[in-house]
């Protein structure tokens, strides 16, 4: 018999139980946070028609879309992100926006990227978006939710970078290359990754003159506190980018009212965000001590839905990869030790006691205690070894000597301490021991 070699494509990963427990912990906290801010859940299909997805991300991004060609001539594609499918949903269900629709979505996306730490070909994307309002209040609310998420997961050395595509529009007009907005944005979006020298070279290859490159860098190198950055932007490009500056001032005022620490965000004129559909404020989060790049990104996208309906609908949102967030948390030891969800292993001394052990198991489960039974009792060493390897905190030992006295033994698997209690109150004792762990 010829065996098939078990293997997996690079950039894809199996998620084993311990990893799934971490994911479940993070996703649960995210869902609670999103719902706290008034966002409703949504899911969309993994596959979309190819033309639904294309023409929205930019050439470089669209080269990463997985196409699916079928014999009947239809071309589908695996979704690249969750924002474009959301736009399609709104175009087909306009009644959702009454007058605003706030949704969260946690689903898989696929990209033909070169795999590396924090980047995979298949990953879970988490999005929140507010559809139907042009008010900067919603941009600030999205940023506030990001801030609360980062603090809630234990991050401290992080920074939310904020810019505005209208400032970038003004910058290229000031530099005299307003016909090269996409090329300029794609190049400066790589500034942190490849450095200023290479960005200058890349701009030169796009036929941007040395003088224009100098003007671009005069804008993207502006630094300082919030008001200093905005004031310097006004001095240099205020005549062509005042609306973008005013929007950032408005966002800042809302963030202040929402109690967001001003030291956790910064206005960064070099922040471009690579996707072509952004139209207003853009933002991303960098974890300084994780060395993994940005973990969250987003912005305002007021024209994307209009590509399907002919009428623009204002929208703003944020998106991040769950795997990249978890990788950052793992690197900084921010993940709790959740090896298993099982709280108690019921251990019958021998096969004759399995029937009676099942009654105790049923009582535990009825009381809401996550429990399982070791169904092939051979030796305590083997049974306790299983509990230890799995990370089960307590073992309920069902043995003939204790049962003869109307008792059960409960073992703490970490300390190896063992106590006995009456059969009549063992559930309460287990619950008390679990609460003390």
C-alpha cells in the first residue's frame, strides 16, 4: 500500500487544542468589547465573485488574491479581507443603515503572501466598522475601542499612529505630483520597513523628481506633540490639506472626551496605509516591544460602497489579524495558561467502579463543572500522568476504601495535595477548590 505523505502548505497552520483555547479566550474578550461599543455580529461567504473583490485594494494587494476558475466560466476568489465583502452586503441590504449600521466580523481571510512571523496565507481577521455617518465621532470611537482592547490584553508599550488621506492628497499636490498619489502612498507606506533611502529610490523610479521628493519628505518627517504636528502641517500644506488637519483636530477632541491617554497615540504624516479605498483618517497600532510590526490598522472609507451602488455611503472601521495579535501576546507573556477547559478528571479505581463514577461525573456536569472520566483505569500513575499532561487541575478519585466510608478523594494535580470529603458534599468542595486555584 502506498502511503500519502502528510504535509501542509506553507503559510497555513493546524490549530491544536492549546492554541484553540488561547484563541477562544482572545475572541471571547473581543466579542464582549465589540458588543460593549454597540457593534453587531456579521458573517459573509468565504468565496466572492472575482470582480466584487478587484479594483479596491491596489495592484500589489490584488496580486495576492486567490482566484478560483470554474469550468462554467465563472471566476470566484477567496476573500482577501472583510471590508470589501461588507460593502457588498450593504449594497444588497441598504435597509441595514438606518441611519447607521455598526458591525463586527471575525472570520478567515486568504492572501498569497510570503509567510513569515505574524504573516500567514490563511488567518483570522477581526473587524469593526460603522456605516452611514461622516462624523469624526465614529473615527474616535473606533480608536477608543482599539485603545481599550490593547489595554485590556495587557499591552503597555504600544502606540496608535494616526494620519489622514486628505493630508496625503495635499502633500502630493504641494509636491506637484498629484497624479502619482497611489505610487507615493505605496512607497511611503514602506518607510518603516525599508528606510528613507530606499523609499527615495522607489519614488525616483516612479518618475518623482528630486525636488518633489524633498517636498514629500518635508511633510512626512514632521514630528512633535499633537498640536505641533498639526500646526506644522498647516504651515506647509494648509492651503491644500486644511480639511484633513481639521478632521484630526476633531478626532483629538473626541478622544480627549473619551478619556484616551494622549501618550498612547501620535499624529504621523508618514502613515499611508497601503489599501487604495481609504478616504479620510487612517490609523494603525505598533507594539514597540514585540518587534512584529503593526498589529491593528484601519481608517475611513467613504467611497467603497458607492462602487456597487453609485451612491457613496460614509464608513470607518478597523481590522487586525487574530494570529498576529496572539503572536504579540505570546511573545510578551500576556496569554493566560489555558491548556485545557477540563476542570476535573474523574478517576475510577478500577473498571468495577466506572458505573458509580459516571453518577459522580453527571453531578459535576449538572453543577456546571467541566469534567471528563478516565475510562480505562490501570494505574494511578498513568491516570494522573494524563491529567498532568493535559493540565487538568483536579482529580476526583473514586476508590473502594473511601466509598466504604461514604467519601471521595480530591487531588490537586499541581501541589499533589489530596483531601477527602463526604459523597453528599463533594460538588461543593470541588467548586471551592476550583475557586481557590
